[in-house]
């Protein structure tokens, strides 16, 4: 049985959600730790969020998250009408 390990940490939930979406696009399941902490707190607190993946998916997920998402300028111009 594999265990969950943290692959990404941020104090901004949107950064974690973007990384989760990127992994999901490659069919790598991931889970957000501490996602609902501020929903139960009386006042917002500074909380780190963690993106968790299976230890067997860690290496593949790490490669996906390290990919550069920028579109090369020449690719963009070639697609333009």
C-alpha cells in the first residue's frame, strides 16, 4: 500500500489548486491537505496548504510540476490566422 507524501506547499490555496489541476490533466491523482481549515476557523488564519500525492506517483508528479507552461512566441504566431 502506498502512502501520501507532500509534493507542493503554499500559503495560497489557489496555487495548490492550480498544481492539482495540472496533475489531474496528466491523470495523476492528488489531494489537498488543510483545504478547509479557514472554513471552520472563527477568523482567517495563516495556514500552509499541502498538495499530496501517492509515493508511487511522486516522481512523475514532480516532473509535471516542473514543466514550463509558457507558450513560445513562435508557436503562438504559427497558430494565428
